C-alpha cells in the first residue's frame, strides 16, 4: 500500500469513527498489515487514535505497537492502563518488550513486569541492563541454537520447539558445551542435509558476531559491510547471548542519518518530527541560535572597528554579504563532504591527510573563479579596477580560509571522539562569518590604504 | 574486524607487496572475508590494488568486486581485460553482474556478454533494460519459486536444484500456472511441515510485493515499513519476475541519505568521496557557488540602494551580519527539519498544514528571543533604546520571513515533484540573505526616518 492509499484509509477510518461504525472498523482492521495500521494511527488525532487502538486484540495491538514511531507510541502508552499494557507486552519478542517497558514511568514499568509471564519479565529485566544504543540494547533473546554435536534432525526438532516463540528464523546458531558460539547454519543448508548429519560437519565456522557492548552505529556498519540479515551477539567470554535482526538496523541507519542531518543544521538530534509543543521545539533549537548570536556579535565588533574605513569607501560595504556568503557556502560544502565521509567510513583514517589536501585545492580553484567573477563585477559596476583587484584577492583568501576551517574542524572533532556533524552549524558558519569579515576588511583597508 | 584491525592489515599488505611475498599474501587473502578484502583494496594505492586483486581467483574476485565501493570498482575494472572480467562476471548473481556490465564501456560490455555463459548473458541483457534506480534495476533473477499445487517435498527438491545458483534463500515464492505471484512460504515453515502437504495450504497469501517500475526510494520505504529481508518483484500482469534482498536496500538508504545531505549543502549528490580529481570536484560544486554569487549581487545592490541611510547612521551596518546570520540559521533549521521529515515520510501529506503552522510559531518564538537579546545589546553598547527597538523589530521580522521561506520552498518543491533537499543551499540561504537585508534596511530607514 502506498501513501495515497493509506491517506484514503485515514479518511475512511475517521469517518467510521465519527459514525460509531465499530463492526466495520473491526472488519477493516482485520485485513490490514500491522505496519499500515501503525501508519494510520500516527495520522489520527489523539482521541480517535486511542479509540481505534482499543479495538485491537492484544496480539494485533502488540504487532502494531512495535511498528509505531516512538513519539506516537509514547502518547498511546500514556493513555493505557497497566493491565492492558501487560497483555500487549506479553505478546512481544523480548527486544520489543524491553523497548516498551523502558519507555514507561518507573512504577508503571514495575507493575507491568509483575503482571507478565515470569520468564518474559526476567528476560526483559536482563535486557534492560544493557545500554539502549549498544548491541545488548538491540538484541532479542528469541533465536534458535543447538549444540555442535546435535544432528540435523535434532536441530529441526529445536526449531519446532521454538516455532511459537521465534517469529522469523533464517539461521540456527551452533554452540559448544559451554555456550560459546562456534558456528552458524543457514536454514537452506539444513533443509538440504540428511537428518543424521552432525551440525558441526556442515556449519560455517567463520561467524560474524559482535560483543554486547558494541555501539549501535558499529552494529549497523557490520550488517552493511557483511550483508547480513541477522547478527549473533556474544558476551565477553564469547558465549551466545542474543541476536540482532536487520529490520532494527534499517531503523538505526535512518535514525543516524537524521541525527547527522539535524546536527549539520543545528537542530537538536532528538527533535521528534511529530512533536507538537512549539515551546519544546523552540527551546531545543534556541541554544544553536544563541551560539550564532554570540558569535555574530563579533561581526558587529569587527564592523565597528573598521567603521572609519567603511565610511571612507562605502562601496567596500556593498560586498560584505557576497564575500561572507561565498565563504560560508564553500566552507559548508567542504565541511559537509568531510562530515559525511567520516560518518559513512568512506574517509578512513589513512586518507585524512589526502582528503584535507584535496579539499583545500578545491577551495583554491573555486576561490579563484569567484575572485575573477567579482573582479569583473566591480569593474563593470563601479569602474574601479584597483578596488576590484583588492576585493577579488579578499574573496580568494576568505574562501580558502573557510575551506581550512571546513576541513580541520570536523577532523579535529572526530579525532577527539566527538561527532564531526556538530562542527558545521552554527560553529563553522559563525566562525566563517567572523573570520571572513575580518580578513576582508583587513585586506581591503591595508591594500587600499584607508582607515 | 573493526577499522583499526583493517588499517593494520592494509599496512601489512603494503609491506608484503613491496617485498614481493606472493605466497604470504595469498595465505592472508584466503582467510579474509570478501568485504574485508574490498576494504583493504579501497585503501591501497592504484598499483598495489591492481596487483593484490590479480592474486584472487575468479570466484573470490567476484565476491570482492560486489563489496567494493563504486569508485574503486570502476578504477579496477578500467585496468582489467575483457577475458578476466568475463571470468569474474560469470561467477556473479544476475543483479551484481548487471551492475558491473552497466559500468563498462559499451564495446567492453559487449565483449564480456559474448564471453560469459549464454543463459547468464541473456539474464543480464534482460535486467539491463530496467532503469537503474527502480525495482527492476535492483532485482536479481536468482530465487526459488514453485507452483501452488506443488508439495513441500517438491519445494525442497526445487531448493536443491537451485542450491548452487541461489546463494542465500529465506523464502520460497508460490506462483499459479500463469506465473502470477500468489503466495510466499518462509523456509522455517517448510522445515516444520510434512513432505506431502500442499504448498498452497500453508503459504501466506498476503504477499508484500512491488512492481518492476517502483522507484528505489519507495522500495527502501517498503522494506522498512514491513520489516522485510527480501521482496518479490512482479510485472504489470502480477507475474513474478525477480527478487530484491535487504542488503541492497541498506546501501540505497545510505546513498539516499548522502544524497540528501549533499543537496542540503549544495554539493552534487553524485560526488564520490573517493574522487581524486580536483578539477572534477570543483566543476561539480561551482554551479552552486555561482548561484549564491548571482543572488548575493542582489545584496550588493540593496546595500548600494540604501547607502545614504547607512552613511547617516553607520551603526546600522554593524548589525547587518547578525541579522542575516540569525535569519539564515533559523531558516536553515526549519528547512532542514521539513526536508528530512518529507524524506523519511514522517511529515505526510495530511499534516503539511499543521507542520507549516508549527514551524512558523517556532520562528516567531525564537525571533522574539533574538529580538529581545539584540535590544539589550544595542542598549548596552550604543545606549540608544530607539535604535535598539528598531533593530529588534527588524530581527523578529527577518527571522519570521526566513521561517516562511524555510517551510514553503521545500513543500512547494515536494508538491511539484522535485526533491525538497534542493531547496536549502544555496537557494534558501541566498534568498534569506537578500530578503533579510532588504527587510532590515527598509524597516530601519522607515522607522528611524533616515535616508
């Protein structure tokens, strides 16, 4: 179903809710994919959303809740009483249950954990111990594992035993007597092998795996590098403790990209697209503006310092915006390429020197073109080749300086262990402005011998 | 293996190549994952890369080539003769083979297609007919499909028959006598069912699928929405024609995020992080700078128009950078949130009105804070409450106007079918500058009655 179809369903559902057509609504819901129901719920206003969700039985409700965006899910959970939440959580895989429980207020979470199946609640408590953005925080405890001495037939028995608990399964993990992960067996090979074959004779020995404490960004990188659909997680002793599936990784990649994009523009990375409180959004974005504000006070000081020169040749001031804007635009291009290259790993440590050098050359070349263009403009407009030459030189210098800041600041942040995406806005933008203005006015006053 | 280990291997490999230790190199390569070999190749300088790649047999070379980034792969392919390329392509799945062939110069591609297995070359020719960024361009022809009347035992026979050709398999697709996709059967269920059971009695009837012409961004969206590991592709008659696997989708998501980030900063989306030609990079980025240049000439004109006012109260010019920068920063925050929200689908059509309204309120609130701050600054610094009030009003107006541009331009582009990411740099940045400057100088001259 594409977005247009879903939008049409939102309208239908709204109509049916307004006319209390409960039977028709239930009919409609039965045929829909949980992900589509989640989409519709997110689009509905609060009261209707609550009502529609109440029509789902616990199993459906759990499937839908897993698919909901964080913001809408939190709003929905706020409205549910602990007994209903418990019913729903009881139907979930351990990783999803943990996500939900971790979002609840402490006393509600405790009540839910008391009410659900004892084994499940122990699993959730176990998973809650891991940091949310690590492999341990992402993994589920539902997977199929067999001892290396088991036969193919026994492995199939094990799949049967866990069929209910484990939703989709693509591999059987193989462990030794102490629970160490020693191999992996694709279901395809299991199907094609004789029942009596020993698992250890047909398994793959080279298993790509991660430690529970691995950061989620690195987990995503591993999935991507090795083209995986599932990744086993081991503890510090190498014992199998969980499994991460690719659907979680896709969400992480999207989250990380949004974080980077937000940071690049000076928007708090955790800002929710569905947030409705203007106050909360303003408060999140204001610090970045405050930083720009403080920085640009520097520009005001620079201008007041050079006011004598400016008043002598007012034309100098005409070109302040173009010089600042081009320094800013070029510096922003460079910083963005460096930040993204570092984030995707396409700029690796061994290459940083070469990349800096490449970007500085690009800044010089483009600075040269912009300088030539401004020289022509000043000549045609003000008929002053001397002023034109001076402004052109300033243009090249400012674009080069912006390039320097645009490469070095992200790399420095990266080296210090910070996300380089923090570098661009407002830090690079503002320092480019102040530095560009200073370079421009210094050069112009020196070269024109004014002020 | 993490990046540090790989970096160490790059150093080892370099050393071994320099000392012509071919046997040791071969030993090292045997134990490495193809993805890791690809990583090392991308890091090596051209000559060493060529040499190391020549040590791989055709099968390994094909696995490695699939994992390489586009840029390095193209460089490598340039150096290989058609017979070696043919050997390598012969080992690939149809989708990967098609990717490689489509990158080759026409006559080389033709020669390769002549040399490889006839069936394979027909598949590649078939796949080449689809647009690269559609479902047809992404899909592979290697999948397992059985007739709905087949039994579980027959399905397993079919998997066995295709075991060699199809690498990983997670589902068996089910088709009717005319090849229409009518169901899907997870391998897990196949394992747990009796050999004599009919496939149609245990298959899932609701199959998520896409049409061959579906855009790749929509394909990624479908994978994400329904948490898939593989997605069947059908033609306009609903007949099964191919399969897309999740590893391709992860690459698309990363590509699309990079594209968005590049567009947001005015960098050509196709710019290769590993590109080394300064000239090619400059040429790609220059048009965006040229646009900013032309736009900012408008700023110069505005300033020259108001030069009489500025020369009367020079302090007015001190605040030009801060007004422009804050308008720009706030407008950029808003535009970025809108662009990203549209890209991830978190801002859906039904909500656009609400989102515009929300962003404008945020702009007003933040404009108010910045206005208050600049009022205080002007008072403290220049002891001129009248000037301070006027500049504060201008600040609010400029931030609000930037917010208006920052929301409306991306939405307008989206409506017209363009990527809204094109909106921000340099278009929004430049128009914010010119508009902000004009609003500021107009308000200041009117309210202070100068000029």
